[in-house]
């Protein structure tokens, strides 16, 4: 036997009071932060582990040329040289150059 079509629509509403709304907003904000911070922290950890592994192998076995140290040495000798190299490689990457200068100033 076929089911009869509904003759009326019943709507149920859940309304939150101000205190409940504030608590819900705090939960949503916490989840948003967690969803952003955890992947960034993981990516940073992986990058740091890779860099530390690279530096360790470099020190133990003279593994490869140390590209980063070459950049630091060149920058300390003449900041315009490394800026020109980065600009030539990455285009007009002012943000990268400024970030590199900030990193060297630490």
C-alpha cells in the first residue's frame, strides 16, 4: 500500500540563549584554531626534522654542499648579491627577500 502524501509540514526550531550561543562560538573558534594550527605545526615539524637531518649528515659525512650556509655567507658579505640571486630565481620576490633578511637577523 503506498504511503499517503503529507498534508501538513511541522517545523521544529532549537533556539539558543545568549550564554549557550557564547559557548557554541567558543567551541567553533577552538575547532577552527585546531584545524589551522595542527597542520601548520606538523609541516613545521617535518621541515625542521628534515633540516636537522640534513645538517647532521652534513656534519658527520660531509654529505653535500651547504647551500643555506653559502647564502648566509654571501648575504653577510654583500646583501645585494643574495637579493639579486633570489630575485633572478623567483622573480620579483620581495617577500622572500625580506623574510630571508629577517631570518638572518635572528
